[in-house]
C-alpha cells in the first residue's frame, strides 16, 4: 500500500511512523518536516498528504502535528477526505470500520512508540463496514463536502 505521511516537526514519533510503515511493507510518500526542503507548516503538509489520497497517488495518509487537531482539520478540508484524530487503537479501528476514514491524524505529543504500533495495527487490520447504515453515513459525508460519491 502507498501511504502519504506528513509531519510539521521532525520528532521521534514521526520518524518511527515512517520506519514502521516501511517495515510493514508500505511505500511512504513524505511531506513537511519529513522531506528536506518541503513546507513544514501543518496546514500545508497535511493538505499535501490528503491530496495524495484524493488524487490516487496514495491509498491512505497519516498526518501529524503536535496535538493532531490542526493536521486533522487541514486534511478534512480536502473534499473526499475522511480524517480521524486517533489517540488509541479502539478509535483507530472504529474510524476505519464505521467511518471508512482514509486519513489517520496523530498527535506528536501524545503518541508513544508502543501506542503508535497499536494504532497502526488497528488502522491497517480494520476494513470499512459493509453495513447499509454505515455506508449511508459515509455517503452522506461525501455530499457534505461536495466530494460526490464515497471513495
């Protein structure tokens, strides 16, 4: 899977994220502080990673900033993106399952190495629900942002 990753700071958890994704066999597209010379402002690099998903350059994205809130807000402004700020594995699993989230937002401040691994396990192990109510909710979200059909 190709994963677009952004971080506004070159923090240990951001480097661990990239390393873990590569260890899991994913191709990583880096943005922000993770790519030398790139614009590291959280709004800019989170948007870039989110746009990779919508354009089909990446299957999913992980966006990071100090709290994760700014990165998630910026990513969610891109039509077709469903970004979820996850601070635990249960939330990450639910975001994939019930919300078909295609962007994971993480806090550089709150996410430890072991927690990162748990969140990624849950994120990648969960599939989007096929339940009619869940699909209708995801479809409704797509129409809220003008993104058309759910992707």
